[in-house]
């Protein structure tokens, strides 16, 4: 894993990708830092991080699009498939390499509250709690981008899909308010979700039979619950989609709440998408 980690980390600094990412990240953070803390005189560094959370939509796709897609395009993924190194360690090496680049930026950002402290008073607990939440949020998004990159050999497609997925999670709270909340609409929405999940399973396994069996079984259970106890579907759409609201969980940190459940959520998302990436690679390896 260490060899993969070093190789990937080196690749970010032998090309422009790592430098552009760090520079652009710091420029955006710096602009918001000056506006909120220096011009408007807010002694709250968490406002800066809350304001720039959109930056993941732009930068994570650029940072992760090449991780697996480039390997496929250049056919170097064959070396990974025949390597004695377990796939899990290969994926972990790539993930931690990208995470290191991101955390290098966060290490620089850790100096900002200390600079602000020279001009007044602020809550370091809230400031660094926000930085912790921001770092965990970034780790979760990087894992999602890594998984999407493993599904295609086109860096452009990987970047666009990652952009759309991260955008949807960022706008989840607003999108939920637009969705109907009655029982029948909830059943239709969850049916569509089942179809999408089956499509993703088919892409990962290329096994139509397994995809259909899972889809039919899930739809049968969903319909049975709807017919037997339809009241369960009242407001269920909002509850389920709010659970996937990544930004809402980060907001807890910006409000001074060191939420352990949110930390566990971010870490779980990171591990889940690394696991899914491993399964996608293993399927391609055996194919």
C-alpha cells in the first residue's frame, strides 16, 4: 500500500493537478476569510468554512477523476489486476494519497484562526471543530469521487458524474422541500430509487439476473409494506433524504456542536465507497 501511496502522491506534484488544487482552494478560502473576518469583522472562522463548502463541488471531481479512470484508459489497470497486492490496499493507497493532498491544505488553513486571534477574541473550539468537520466532509466526498472514477475509463465522465452527485448532496435540503410528501408519491419515488440501485448493481456486476432478482425482491417488499401499512410512507421521503444530507451534518460543526454521530457518518461514507470501489475493481479483475 505504501508504494501505491507514494506513487499517487508523487503524481500530484509532478503534474499541475496538485498545485492547481492547493492554489485554487487557498485562494477561495482567502477571499472568504478577508470578506467575513477582515472586512465585515466577524470573529467566527466557521462562517468562512460554511460559505466555501460549495468548493467540493468544483474541486473534488478534478482531484479524483484520474484515480481509476486514467488507469483504465492507459490499460495500466492490468498491472493492478495481476498484482499480488490485495485490491483493498491498492484502493486505500490511492485514497490516502488524495486525502494527504487535501489535508495539506487543511493544515495551512489551521493557521487562519491563530492569525485572527491576534486582532481580537474568537472561539478556537468552534473554529477548529469546524475545520475537523470540513476535513471529514472532504474525506467522504473524496471516497465518492474515487468510486465514480472506478466505474468509467473517461476522466471527463468521472468528473461530470462526481460533480452532479456532490451537487445533489449539497442541495439535498432544498430538493427535499420540492418533493411531494404524500404516501403514493413516496412509493413512486422509492420505486425509482430501487430501479437506479439495480442499474448501478448491473454496471458493477454486469449480471442482469442478479440485478433483476434484487430489484424484484426489493420492489415486492416495498409494495407489500405500502399495501399493509401505508401510513409509514407519510413524510418518509423527507426523513430518508435528510439522512443523506451531508452538508446539514457539517452545519452541526459550524454551530459549535462536536457531533460524534456526524463524524461516524462521514467516516462510514468514506469506508463504504472505498468498499464499493474494491468490489467494482474485483469484478473487473475476475472478468
